[in-house]
């Protein structure tokens, strides 16, 4: 049954009664202690650890000790560090003086708030449990980092890390949300709530305490007040959603379901709460359209603030994003506008009257993050912007001399790496260890080796042909850029009017050139595309070449094909170990080796099944003697463990990317590290996060004789000397 508005206070844990100790003989004490230990052992064996969940929580375990304010002296990252963490997607921010601690999809970055200099970073190589970070709290020198595999206790002074996840007692390792209350760390998870004591390391578990009428008990928010701990159980197919309150004095729980907030109910009623705030002993909770308040006490009644809804109608596309407090005022963030709530009325704070510019509007999909007197947000093309609530002045923070995200490699030219970051070409000079953003360039966010996009240095020139087009359910408008590598300048290459007319004559009317890159003809120095249009549901396709020597489109070379399937093979990009070289700032000829062989042996991946049903599959490396055609199948060694999933071990499976051969070694990137097979010696090497990868899921890589640069999913960029 769904809770009523005034649910009974159900005792969950009873306080122990204190009695005066009586003098007892030592041997009697020893006998009693031994009996208790033996009894507990028998109970544990019979009933298992499930008895010891909520029961671990006592009045004394709820420490009221204040959080230590000890500052940590962070030194600048050593120059030998060869990792650069992805941080375009920010999940949480902590402040400490001029330092900000930023939870990213690639790990944690600690940066100078004023200069954007990266002071430190914490990745899986440093002991982080998972590279996808979700939440941060700090206690003295210890940073607690929520991830998608539990949380990590990281000592900033000693650099020691300890991962705490399901095997250590957490209900789930996914969607971790952390809230610190003295020495008590409350941990919201995908399937329930945990309490971790930062002194003893004990862990308590709560599920049914946080929601009624539920099959699962995911907690997406934990909020601390002096009197209580509040949680939000997110509404989904397994629960109608709930707010729960744990009273620190009585040690009891209350649960508030839809009936506590909605005036009318049916079997589909649910509440989608996502944020709390507290002012003057009142607690506020919100969904996207309403705000409710209640006294911070047992048996309180949640009352909707009816005056907010009419005011929201005056805001364009209104939706409540956050509730927060500062200087004992309640703030409401609505559609990237900041208001205070005074006597039930919304009053505009930012942007102030007469100010049209709002730095919060050009932000990414993540919700803004209020921290102390600042509202932070991440941008689509920069890094972090914010508003100071005291001065109402906006500001921005850009990472100093490096990108925030690493998408895919484009090429290695001389001693520089060119890669795509958020649609722009970046260059990393290996000798100088410097990043440089190439202005006015465009590139695709997807991997350049997928046969759709192109990055081709034009032989005999100092220019690079770049073709990018984002394709999903359909393809967006094509972008053709000619990038001058010598002068770091770029220009857009458009189809001339006569060529457009020729295409129209061949295909009929069409809106824009939805090109698909197909092949680079290195013999004739031409780039070949296909273009398909639909007239009355009948597809028409032509192949159209672009001469890279003259950069001219020749209408006479338009070739019509019978259907959308062409005989032109998909592009075979250069071996990741092939580097382009310049001669007097002119590119030398391009020689892309398409086959993975060393002249004596060729290599390929072979997929096999290892169970009778044919469901479980594995891979082997096929080694073929090119002279005798004899094929030997080689088993892969064990790579890194697959990432944790709350849906079980079968959710992920080992996957491999395109293999290449270089310097008598076979390189196979995967989601469990990079596998290297030594052709001459016949042995394997596996590079993982222990060797310097930010994440084990390698999506792209490029290398030379000694160093390998890897881009990992969400992790970032790593440089590893693999030949040592």
C-alpha cells in the first residue's frame, strides 16, 4: 500500500539502554565474550551476511564530528606524466581556495580556478576504481570519489587509493552519489543506500527503508541536515518513487510516496523528485515543475508551494533544474535562470535586470552545479563557466594549453600528432610536449577509420584534405575543408555552380550534397564519393571524384550507378603506425599498407564459439604463413577485467578493434587493453591501466617505433613507451 501523507514512524533500529556495569570476575567475562563470539559465528554461518545490514547502524556510529578542514598542498603534475584526462563531461565540482576538484568521465582533474592549470589528475592508473566519476566529497587529505564501480578512497598526500565496491559490501557499484556527515559517508547506489564509516570502514545497507511498493531501491540523491538524512528513490518501472527521511535522534525511517505529494492518485501515480534544499529548519524537494516544503521533523507534512506554478508560465520553456541555498536563502534554478524564493514568490537574481547575456545558456546537457557562492556549468565548446552569486559576475575556466576531450586520431605528421577534439583539429608536438588548437578546422567526432570520413595529406603540397559528416539514422551536411599545415590556416571547399547543375541534371532536385566518402585513389590523387538522393522513393546514386592536385570537380567524371550499392570498396585507412613526413613543408607520397603482415606472416581475427548453444563467443589470432598458407590459431592471454555492470557479468563482452602489424609486432586494441604479439619471439604483452592507459577500452591509437598513444573511451589520451 502506498504511504499516507502522515506515515507512521516505523522503528528500524532501537537505541541501546545504558546500564551501570557491575563488578564481575575476569574469568566470567572471558566466558561470556567467548560465548558471544561462538554464537555470532554460528548465526553467521546459518543465516549469512544478510542479517548484518541495517543492524550495523547504531546511535554511536552516527558520528557528529565535524568534517576536517585541513588543506592539502598539491604540487604541479610532474612532466613525466603522460596522461591527459577527458573532462568535457563534468559530473561534480568541489572548491578549496583557488583549487577546484572536477569529476569527469575520464577521472578527476584538480585545477587552478584562475589559470586553468592542471595541478593533478586521478585516473585508474593511480588506483581509481573506474574512470567514469560521478560524485566527490573531501575529508581532510582524503578525497572520496564516486564512480560507476563503487567509490574510491584516495589520500591526496600519500597517493594511496582503496576501491570499495560490491565485493566490499555495497549494494550496487553503479550511479554512486556521496554525501558526508561527520565520519559517516552516505552512498546512494543503483539498487539502494549504504552507510560507510570513514574511521572503522564498516558498511551498513538499506533498501526497503528508502521506498515502499518497490522491487528495486535506486537512490539518486542523499541530502544531509543537522537533524536528518534525506534520500530520493528515483521513479522507474520498479518503483513509483519516494522521499525517505532518517531521523538521527530516534534512529528511525519515514517513507513518503506519491500520496504524500499528489492530490489525486491512480495505479500509475509516480513522483520524479531529483533535488533537495534546506533553509530555517524547513526542507524543500522538487521535480521539474513543482516545489514542496516540510518541517525538518518526524511526521512532517509535505505542502506544495502553489504560487510557483503560475510564475513558471511566464518563463520560456520552464523547467526546474536545481534547488540550493546560500546565505540562508533558497535559490531555484529554472531554465538556466537563477531566482530566489521569498515568501512564495520567485525573484530574479541572474541575469540581473538590463543584462541580456547569460553564460549558463550555452551549456551542455548536464545540470548546473551550485557550490558555495557559485553556480558552475559545463559548456559545449569550452570547459566550465560560472556565476558568482555575490557579485553576479560571470566567469569562465578553460584548461590551460590542452583540450578537454580526445576524440580520434587523424594522423602522425613528423613528430606531431593530429587528433579531433569536439569537432576541431588539435596538434600535439611530441618534442615540445605542447598542444595547439588549429583554428577554423572541422573534423568528425567519430573514429576516422570507420570508412565515412577522411583526413588526407595531399602529396607534393602543404595542404590536407578533410572530409567530415556526422551520420546516425541519416547523414548531416558534408563539411569539406582544406587545411594548410604549414601556415595553420583553413578554408572551406564548396562545389562550384556548374558542378551542382550537372549533379541536378543527373539526379534531379536535391537539398544539399549528402556525400559519403568512399575511397582515396592514391594513384590518380583523387578522392571519390558517392551521392544518393531519393525521388519518389527511388534511390539514385552517382560516384563523384575530386582531383586533389587541382582541387577541381570535373562534371564529365560524374558516374551514375544502378542503385545505392557501388563497386567502390570502403576506405582502407593507413596503418596507425604509418606517419606522414614533410619535405620542405611538402607532403611526401602516401603509401598505405592495407594488409596486416610482415612479409612472412599475415594476421587476422577469428571468432569462435565456446559453448554448445553458440551464445558465448571468443576470439583467436589467426597467423598464416604466406608461403605455405599454413594457419595457426593463437589464444589471447587474459586482459584486464571487463568493467562492472549492475546487470551482471554478461552485459559486457570482450571486443577487438582493427589489428595492425608494425616492427614485427601485432597490435590489437580492445576493451580490455592493448594486446601485442611479438612475431619473432612468439610471446604476448598486454598494456592496461596498470601500464599507463587511462581506461582499458581503447578506441583509437597511433604509434612509432618506441611510443604508443592511445585514446580510450571516455578516459582520455595516454602515451606509453611499449618497446622498453
